[in-house]
C-alpha cells in the first residue's frame, strides 16, 4: 500500500513486533496521550518519502489533480449499483420449487383440509346427476320410495354449498399465511445478505417482488391442493358417463384428445408471457420509486413530464405481454367453449337415439347430459392451471431475492473489557472493476475518536461500512479487539458496533420507540439520555405526546431526523460507534454541541466518524486522510493542517501535488517519542472535557 507520511497503518515489521513497541501501542484515555501516540506511530521522513514514491510507482501515474479527479469519477461510478430488475440466476426454477415446497410444508394442515373439502365437494357433484336422474325416474313412474331420494338430492346440494364455503375460508387463510411467510422470508434474507449484495435489486423491484409476486406465489399451495379436485370432477364425470351408457361415453371420449391438446398449448404459451409481464411490472415499479425518491428535484427542474415518460417507457411492452397473456387465456376458453357444447350436443344426440330405442330412461339421459358437462369441464381446469402458472412465475421472481448468499457469522465473542481497537489489514474493496479501497492498513487505538476525511469518492463511506461489517471487503481483514469480524457472533457484532447515517430510517412506531429500536431494548432513561446527548430532547418535548408521539404525526426537518438517528446510535453504543456523515444536516452550533457530548457522554469505546467539516476533524483525537482509496496520512488534525493538500480537502480546491507530498513528509516527522503512562484522565483533553476545538 502506498501511504504518505504520518500513517499509522502497520508495516509488516510493525505487525510482527506486535505490542512490543510501547510508543506505537500503549495508549492512555487522555486526548494528548492519544495524539502523542499517533505521532509516535508515524514513520520517519525518509521512510515516508520512500513509501510515497513506491505508492506512485504502483499506481502508474502521478498524484496530480487530474489523475485524482479521474479516480474519483471511477469511484463514483463504482458506488452506483446498476439497476438490476432483471437480475436473476441462470436457472431460478430450482429455487422457486424449493421456495414453494417450504410454503407448502408450513401449510400442510390447511392444504390437506382444502384437499379433503374439495374432494368431498367433487364427490357430491359427481353423485348428484345419478341421484337426480334416478329420482326423476321414480317421480315420473309414480313409484313409492321417491321421498328419500329427493331428500338425498337436498343433502348433496347442501353439502356442496357448505364444502365450497369451507374451501373458500381455508383457501383465504392459506393464501394469506403463505404470502406472509414468503414476504418474511424474502425480507429477512435481503437483510442478511448486506447492503452491497442486496443493491443488485432496485427498491421498486423489491417492492413488486415482495407484494404482488409474493401474493401470487402464496396462492400455489392452496391452488395445488384444489387442483386435485378440479381434475377429479372431469375424470369422475367420464367414469360415471361410461357407467350410465357406454355409447354416449364413446362419443365423448372421441373429443378428449383435443381437450388435452388445448390444455398443453395453454400451459406452454401462458408461462412465458406471465413471466415477461411480471418482469416489466417490476421495471416500472423500480422507475417509479426512483422518481418518487427525487420528487423535489424533478419539481424544481420542471422535468415532471420527461420523468413520467421515462417511468412509463416500458408500458407498451407491458401492454403487449398483457394482451398476449389474456389472448392465450381467452383462446383456450373460447376453444373449450366451442368444443364442449359440440361434445355435449353429440352426447345428447346419441342419448336421444338410445332413449327412443328404449335403451335409456329419461333420468339416465339427464344424468348423461350432466356428466358430459362435468367431463368437459375445461374451464375449471384452465382456471386452476392459469393460477398455478402465474404462481410459479411469481415464485421464480420471489426466489431470485434469495439467490444472493447470506453473510456468514462465526461464534466467537469479543474479549471482556476490550477498548474497541479497530484494525484494517490490507483491506481492498472492488466495485465495477475499480478499487474503491486499495490495500488499506489502518489501526485505530481503542477509546479514541478518529475522523475520516477526504474528497468525494475517496472511499470514506466504504471504509465506514467495512469497519462495522455492513459489507465484507474483497480482500484483507477487519479486526475489533483482535477478533476478525467474520468470526464474531452476529448478535455480539450488532450489539458492540453501532451506526448513525446521513439519512437515518426510523422504525418503532413512536419517537421514543425509534430511538430504542435496535439489537437490545434500552431502558427509558437511557433513551432520554441519548436524546439529550444528541440535542433532540428539546424538540421531542414540544411534540404533542412527547416521546410517545407517533412518527407519522411528527413532522421532522433534516436536522431533527439526523438527531434522532444519532440518539438511536448513542442509546445502543458499544465498543465501536461509526458515524457516516451523521451530522451533515446540523447547524454549526448544534454540530459542535453534539460533537462535544459524543466524547463526553456516550459510552462507546472507539468512535469512527466521516467528517466534512474542519471543526469535526479538529475535535477528533486522530484524523485518517483518504485519497483514491488509500490512506494518504494519519495523524492529529493540527499537524496535518500544516499541509496545503490537507487544507485543500476542506476547501474543495484539489488535493495537492507531488511536491506537496514530499514537503509533507518532512513537515510531519514526529518531534519526539510517544507519551505513555497509566490510564486516566489527562488535563487539557479536549475530547473528554469538551474544550474548544
């Protein structure tokens, strides 16, 4: 790694030496001692210049402003994930089958109930024509014993109605619970894969998959259970027709191959159009979510019409696929609607001839006509198949959410009483083919406040993400108190590492619940103390119900939203607290107050903050200066401030030249050995006493 002078990233020799170097490793909680330690860990001027020259050679280009600007552009492009609404594994079908099997296992009891109810209803439907025909013959012949058969007809009709009602209720419950399970499974998996892997799906596409697609996939267990009865009815009708009269059955069976061909064509034709239709729906939803997210920008720029056209651009293709889908369905129903009456008419014609010949009774002819209608019940079968096709296509889209591998966690725990020492060893992150972080070696001693600075695209937010394992690096290792983060127990990791973001998302229902939301449930006093530290208590008390005010009833400005996010992080502070540009919307006075309270009142051992303001860097014990994904320098702010290139980071005028880098190496040569001593307060420690920056 190419690092300019004053870097505390350990060299190979330093790592081998471990803690044998008291100047580089011993730390006192006092701010001055921590600054002295940072100076003691800096390499000498000659070594620094050599490392700077080595870094330039490895880059293959000079450190001029133009080269760094190009690097920033590459980084910005790498940080923007492509819209991947169509992202899918090569063959999502196995995943969809496993997903549907899981949903079916969780609905086994209800699915069996649906199967039994629909089967019993089908049996009653099949028995009714024969009973009705026999009853008619008895009534026409004026024979005794017709009354029980009339009663039996009433029982069969009542059974059909009751069983259909039971089926409808069980189907609704099964669909709702299967859908809920699919949505919970998809949401939980997305949360477990980490932001970087989940970014392959746009928010709008995720919403479509977890709402409409999951709802359609959730109907599959109940539909599959009911499909058995939908097949039982026509098969039973054919068998009963054979039992009533073989000749009428033979006429009907002559048209069965045509019915089967219609079903096969329908399944093959509709599956592709349904899949395409759902994919385009997701694309439109993704575009709409993007437009809504930037609604103020669109309104200010006056581009609403253009944005509307962009969102609706896939609409013609959606219309085409929708028309194709319904054309396939309509063609199948129409063809069946033509074929079924023809078959029924043929059955009645043959039955009439048989009746005239005295070989069939009127009741048997009635039964034969009813059984012909049941046997030709292609409409019910097509409806069930259509639901299964849509459900399986939706399940494939839902299963694609589960294709990203989960983040693996270990079982280790952090050593008791650790200070929160953070180490990055050779950390590399690649996005879009560009190295966002390039072999970063960095050690942040426990108990310090470290500010990460650098111009836009330097890799600050990525470093913050890997520091707390919001994402894993492509190379290298991140350790907290000597334990690699991937080896930590998941609950331990989330309990000991806290985050506050530039745009916090609030959960919990109420304002107090939003602050308490997290890995644990802090007591009310902790919640209120965190709000006071974040300077949020004053405006919370002005809300209608104070901390019990519903979030929906609490209009919040950007600064108030950030203060609630900070309060949430403070309430759950552990060994490491990462603030990713979490004070950008605060005014200077509030930001100063929060910064002082952060080091004085928050329990967190180590604080890593992404800083854009000079005042934030000045209050930190240590400043990590990033440039093009590498650590250019590490040291106290007042020492780095002597470098023109460092000052230019905050001025936004560039990042310096090679001459600056060589001059900085001399300017940052440490004046003396590091200060060591027993832990304890150090007089004049700005971070702990809240002194002026």
